C-alpha cells in the first residue's frame, strides 16, 4: 500500500516537472519566435517610420512643415517664389520643408528683407548647425514613434499569420506557406531598399547658386531666377547684419569682463553658516549676457542656479543652441527651471536633454534646496503678441495649486514665471516657502518680505530680465545676438543653513555699455529676532548666529 502511494506521488511529481518543462520550452520558443519576428519586421517598420516623419515648427519667423522622405536631398518650398534644393547630409534620407507665409495674401517681397525678418534669421546664419539639429531631433523623435507603431502593427500581423490555421480555411492555409511568406518578405525588402538607394531623378530646371554661408558651402540650386536673386540678396543682408552683431557682442563682452574682473573682491559671498543660490529670469537667448553670467557663476560659486523662465524668444526647435549655451551657466551645478510663456514643450525637452531640472508641479531637491514650481500655463504664439492657454488653468489657479502642494511640507523656494501666479503665493497666510521668485515683467520689484505669525518670513522677488530685453519682447528682434538693450539683472540669494530662512539678496546688473554694477547686499531678516520657540523648532539646537556676528 505504501509502495503504491509512493509511486503515485512520484508520478504526480514527474508530471508536474514535465508540465513545467513543457511550459518553459513553449514560453522560450514563443519568445524566440517573437524576437525573430521583431527583427525581421524592424527594417520595414523603420523605413515606414522615417519616410513618414512629420513635424511643424519655425525656422526664423516663418512656420515650416517638415516631412522626411527618401529623395536624398533637402527641398525648401517657398510657394510662388519657387523651390531651393541642397544635398542632404543624411542621404538617402531627404527632407521637404514647406515654408508658410511666403507669397500669401498680405505679404510682400519687401517684408522678406525687413530688418525684423533678417534679424530673426540671424540665428540660423550664426549658429546653423544647432538650429538644424534642433529640428532634426524633433523629426527623429517622430520617426521613432511612427516606427514603434509600425512595428506593433507588423507584430500583430505576424501573430495573426501564426494563427492562420485556426482563422483561415484549410485550402488557404495550404497556400500560405512559410516558404512563400519568406519569398514575399524578401521581395518587399528588395523593392524597399532599391527604392531608397536609387531615388527618382528630379524633374524641372535646377539653377546652381553660390551663397556666402559661414561654415560650409553646400551645393544649392533653385528652380527659378527670381528665387536665385532673392536668396542672394537675403543671405548677403543676413551676413552683414550677423557680422555687425557679433562684433558688437564681442566688444560688449570684453568691456563687461574687464569691469567684472576689477570687482572680484566685491562679488556676492555667503556669510558663515549660509549657502547661496543664483537666480535669474527672462534670458530670452541673449548670447552676450549668457557668457557673462557663466563667468559670474564660475567666480562666485553658488550652490544652485534657479531660473524662473522665458529662456527662449519663441520656444522653437531652432533655438536649441541658446538652450545649450544657457545650460552652461551653472558650470555643472544643479540648474532648476520653471519655464515661461515664451518657452514651449520643445524648450522643456531640450532643457532636460541638456541636464537641467524642469519643474512639473512637484518638489525637487537640488543642492539641499527643496524647490517647487511648474511651467507657465500661457504660451506665446511664436513671432506674435497673441497668447494661448497650454492647459485648463490660469495664472491665479497655478499659484493657488503651488500653495496647496507646499502647505503640508513647506519648501525652500517656489519658482513661477508671471506675477499673477506669484501673487497668490505671497498673499497666502504664512506662505509655505522661504523664497518666491518670478519674472515676466522685465523689471525688478523687491525684495518683498512677508512676516509669518511665528516670526519667520518669506522673501519674494520679481526678477528683472537677465537678457537685457526691452518690452515688448516681439520688438526686440536683435536681442539674442546683440548686447543687452537695457540693464540685465541677476541675483544672489543667501540662506541660513540652520533655520533655512533667506537672510539676504544681492543683485548684479550688466549695463548696455558693458559696466557691471554690484549692488550692496539687502538683508531680509534678523535671525536674532526669532522667538526662542521658533528658533528651537527650526534648528533643534542653539540659536543661529546673527548677521552681525557672522561678519566678525
């Protein structure tokens, strides 16, 4: 009896082992087949994804629809003016760019060569690689997304093919063999590769032209004499304007560097027991002030850099170069940004890719600072004074949301862009942040100190424009590649390490003539005046030194 039971147990165990082994083998085989199918489908999916990539963006002041193809060249469609062609650096992949607003009702040829239009195109001429790369990155992302969709569809098709014996009539199954399916696959791939590597010959006339481009001279041709003349005049105008602007920028940088070097002893420095943050707003891609701000941060060594938005002029992919320069300001230190109404989702993606921390409504920690903020709900329509809402939330609601998020656990700093949002924080009962920063108005207001019931305080600051940009921004076309047009402001904020309270603010101004003005420090609170109970709650120990004691 015992022998029978033992045999039964062993038999059941052996069955389970065989069942598990069979399951593992079946699962492994299914995964292997799926992997092979994915590899075989990838060329077809990638070819479809790349060939159908589409994005809309701006190059200069004109709206551009960009579509990838396999022509091996870049075609720029300027509407009734004609088309321009140049060899694609990514051949056999080509690109068709349809430029909007050219030749449309209300536009004139004169508007193409106005100072505003030429200034807007200066970025493309001065930094073409970065401008083009920004657009190409968007196309690459779209191509990857479309490739993923195509790959999924092909894998679903493969799954259906694998189940053909259950879904189709027997006589159909006998005809749809693996050998025939493989032959069809190889035929499709051959036709696809042939079509990509041997594109169709272009139709129509091609007139080669020589343009004075800064970095290289690609072969450019057009299909009309009118366009050849217009491009020659336009690029010449941009070249002259760019040369003048770059010379002015270099002269301003030299003067500002001399002025800064002569005042190194007066630079903002934290007192004993303090840490220091560097803050700015409304840079708007200014190349000149970006360089000086980088040097200022390098010699003053703040712990963290805080930016309250409007880093770009229009938030386009072509402004990638200015984002790359701006991310160099911190010199490797933590860089926290709440983007503004002139920025965009593209700007945020470029900032993140370059290493910045872009706030999204949650608290982040940077160099010991807890920072909260979110992007501005308004969006500026590029090259326009019009604004749209990016989400169903206005400025006041944004500020109220920040108060609600920070109330359970107050933060060191809240970054916003517009004063309407910041007002909601500053007017709240005992604002749940030690420091509130905003900008937008291109004018400094503050520092403003709000005293809490427990004797602590919140410091608020409307930061001026660090790019030296006049209002309205739309009228300051030359700003990104010119010296500051008005005083450019940035700020140092001092925080007591023991209590977390902001004890002082010190502004540094870059004047249009190159003079660097370092304001005296403004103390924003007296630690010695804190109630004993509050001091112990904040520090858990003895009182922090007063500012006077720290200076001894």
